[in-house]
C-alpha cells in the first residue's frame, strides 16, 4: 500500500515539473518560545515549528493538483525534525452537471468544522486537530462546491479514517463519512455545521463468537464567523460521541473556542 502511494506521489511530482503552469510555494513558521513557571525559566527555545513545501500543477482547465510536504520540529524524533506528506490530491472540475462543483481524490482536506481552512491566526492548531476530533487531511474522495450567488459552500466526502500521519494504521471495512455546509445570509456573517461518522474495529476486543467489536464515533461541529470592519470573531462548538460496543457505553467530548481578532494594519493583528 505504501509503495503504491509513494509511486503515485513521485509520478505527480515528476509530471508537475514538466508542466508550464506548475506553482512552487513555501511557507515557514519560526518561533521563539520563552516560558516561566513560578518565576523559574522552564522553556527557552528557537525552533522551526512548521513549514510547507508545495507544488500546484495545472494539467488542464479541468484538472489540477496539489502536493504538500509538511516539515516541523519534533521533540520525539532522534534527529529533532519531522517530515510528513500533508496533501497529494487531484481536483476535477467542470465535469459534473452542477455549477462550480468539483471532485477531489487523494490525500485531501477533511471537511469538518474549521480544520480545512484554518489559517493559523494563532500559533496553535485548529481545535479539531489539537483535541483529536479529526485529522486535518485524510485519503479519500469528495465533492465540493459553492452555493448560488455566493451564499456559501458545501462538501460531501468519504475517507479512510486514518488521517495522514499513520498510513495503513487504521484501515478496515468501515470508511469515514463527512458532510459540511456553510451559509452567508448577509455580507460579513457566516454560519455552518459539519457532521462526521467514523467507525472502526477494535482489534483488541472480540465478542464470544470471535467477532471484532466496533467503535462508532459521531462528530458534530457548529461554526460562526462575524466580520465587522477590522474586527473578526470566529466561534466554534465541537462535540464527539464515541460508542464502545465492548463496554456498552457512550463517551461524549465537547470543546468550545472563541477567537476575536482586530486588524491594526495589513501586517499586524491583535488576537486574544
């Protein structure tokens, strides 16, 4: 499985370099962290916390792709660095009878809450990623597009359910399904919601007939965005209910995030 994926990715890279319209991009987040606890210095480090190297080949007016390598500081790695493939997908547009709709296939965005368009307004991860509700990308296929007259966007997708960090780690007969809808009824106001179903077999648990037991996770996300001049407010509510067939019980986890931002100028924001 990994060899097949690697071969496909290398092919995309080679072909993309041969395309005249290939875009190359790189973004780097360097960070100096200084922390004190009870007057004692506990952290004082400079590190490359995150960086992206991106290829965006355009094969035709209907087919384009994206290949991303994510490199970052990794305290657990022996060499102090980590490297992951973050994106590797193709977009197929203008092939569906739905205006402004496209099909995406490969290692693609997870359309849940704000995780798929999180722009690192803060130095932290998106809440869904930070608190392990969902992976920011996953292997799958989906349809996404825009509502008429700019009133919002939608997405429907199915995924392996393994994320991008552990290829082949959690693949079974149960795929993950996601739906996402955002609506902008008036300029400056956006509301939306997402639902994801993620089921898996627990290989450590079997019933009396040696059948693998299941874990069913139902995830919901509600988001709202308000933009008034230089002031922006992003609010998000997350909930995840996991049903454990072995224990015959449900466990629910919730998270709430509020991110107010005030833009001082084109290069400086105040975030709380």
